[in-house]
C-alpha cells in the first residue's frame, strides 16, 4: 500500500534572522495548509509578512526555542543558519520529539569542519581537489615547503565565509597559515586547517533536500561573492544570484546527483548519520567535470531568496516529510519554469564594519514576480525599519528570461532607499545581454 500523502504542517517555526530566513518564512506562509509561521528572531521584514510572527529568541538559545515549540504547538522547525545546526539545535529539539528540517551536529560537520568533509569526500570517491590536513603551524608550513607552490588555505571551523585564502604566492599561503594559528578565525589553540590544490572553472551551487535516505534536487544557482563589479574586491556572503544556472543543465545536474550527492549521502549513512536537511554543494565546473569546493549544511544566502519563488506550494509538506524521514509519502515538489534574479543591497562599508541605524524607505510593491526580502534590518520601538547589518535586503524577480528578470529586480531596487546603500549593477552579467 502506498504511504499516505504527507500534509503540510499548520504551525511552522523558522530559526534565524537573515534574508534566507525571510524568504523561507515567506515561501512557507504561502503553502496551503500552513496557518501560521513564527520566525526567531526574524528581522524588520519578517515583522511585516502576512501570517508571520516574530519571536525574540536568539538562535543560540536552545532551551528557549524548545519552550516556544511546546507553547506554540509547532509542527515543523526549519533552521536557517549553520551556527545553530553545528551547535546541536536540531539534536536538542529532535530529542524532545520536535520535527526539524536541518541536520544534527554530526551531519553539520559537512560545513563546520573542512577536514571532516574532505575525509568524507575522499572515502566516498566524490570529486574534489587534493588536500593535506594540518593541525599545527609547523605541519602546514612543512606541506607548503614540500609542495613549493601556493596552495589554497582553509581554516577548519565555521568562519562565516572568511576562512579561505586562494594564495597567489607561497608567501601569501604562509601568511594565511600563520594567521589561522594566531587565532584570527577561532581560538588559535587547537586550530587546524586544510591545504588544497587550486582548481579552475566557473562556480555553481547545487542544493538537495534530504530525508536521511532520499534526495530532492532544486534548481542550480549562481552566487556573486565579491563586493565589486566585475567580480573584484573582497569576498562577501553574496551580493546577488540567479537561478537556474544555465552552466549546469539537466544532464549536468544529474551528473552532480550521481557523482557528488548520492555518494555523499551514502558516506553519511555509513557513519550512522541520519541527515535531514539541505546538502548544499559549492561546485567548480573544471575541465574534468564538477569538483566540490565546499559543502554547506543549509541553504545559501542569497541563493535561498532566489530559489524560493521558483518552488511550488508543496514546499512545506516536502520539508516536513524530510524532517520526519518520510519523503516517500510526500508530494512531488513542483519547480516553476522561468528565471529568478536576485540583487542584494548592502550597507556602506560592507564587508568590513558598516554604518547602521539608517531608515529604510521603500515604495516597492511586491507582486507574484517581485519580492523584497529583508536581511540586516530591524524595527525601532516606534515601528520604523532601520538598517542593522551588512547585507540589508534583497530584491528578487522572476520572468521568462534573465534580461527581463534582472530588469524587474533592478527596477524594484530603484524604489528602495537607505543612506549609504551599496549594490552591484552587474549581477547576472553571465546571463544578461543588456
Ligand atoms: P569557500 O569558503 O570554501 O566557499 O571558499 C571561498 C572561495 O574560495 C570559493 O568560492 C572559491 O572561489 C575559492 N576556492 C575555494 N577552494 C578553492 C580551490 N580548491 N581552488 C580554487 N578556488 C577555491
Ligand atoms: N552565498 C553563499 C553562502 O551562503 O554560503
């Protein structure tokens, strides 16, 4: 007998306060059957979402999140960011019987430890650059001396996207090693790193939803990591994105499923890990095929904002089914045809220290094909919306082609204003003709 179709959860909690969580809350609140969505702690944008409520609970407050789940009879928790996942929030809630979309601390090591992830990839035969783990400065410097060429230097722990140096020279690689052991990213004591061969090619992000046994592929997406136009300047969390990425057609996606995602899931299972959440593969499309640059244990930001408008109304049921380990009974997730374009507006100074507290004025009227998702914003006691972080908001638009989608997104962005607003005008340059 076929299992009964999983319905949607009526009461959902989204943990986190960025643009990704605003997009998740928006998408889940639109799903038939979802009656109410809470966001903890949310931001100045989630405060305005219809059917959505804010909870002033920090991501790190596991006991507070569990108490809220009990009090509000939450049926599904979706954890947005990596830090609470790596800290075991999903384990804490699951052990109390709450259904959680997001891996436990064991599975979150895919992102939280580069050494662990590289070892798992090697064991699973997943294509990725050759690497050398090192647990002391002397060990790392000895590898560099033996290789006599600049390798990519990666701090082992969560470093908010800032722990990687693609060194051009040996001296730069040595300096990056010394910085890691001097404690720039974490406690220098006990720090470790990975030295990696440099690979070449365009980068693309692939996301799969996982219930511990099965995978559901989402459209691929392309992020823009650098602050400056022409992909220049320092790395950021991401200044814009588009989906689906034409670089990876259906055949390419199937190849990634076969060579990367399925072997990774098998290796997780072999370690006794019941992985229920997103597997995000950051890939480089090299001459010899897709190669994994990194895994993340959550949706990308701003890829999530870009993808959510393309996903069908089954999303809540599908995430719930993943959380319960029951994708078999879930409806198929429909993917809307067309293109999605996302442009991020950041505060002056980003990705360094930024000015904050400026009022955000917006005349943007969201529609079925145009969305405004807040990230670093908050409400003043009087209700005004103020900037409060590096990436302040994202404008996302959909259309039949990328030119029209980006025109719509930039048109939307032109209706938003805050002092010091910074954005790239060339997001999607790879797929736009004007
Ligand atoms: P990550 O934080 O692991 O995403 O790395 C940040 C960026 O560093 C990636 O998006 C790539 O552009 C670059 N990168 C990481 N690993 C490599 C590598 N093995 N070869 C070349 N570039 C890399
Ligand atoms: N946009 C890249 C990330 O979320 O890691």
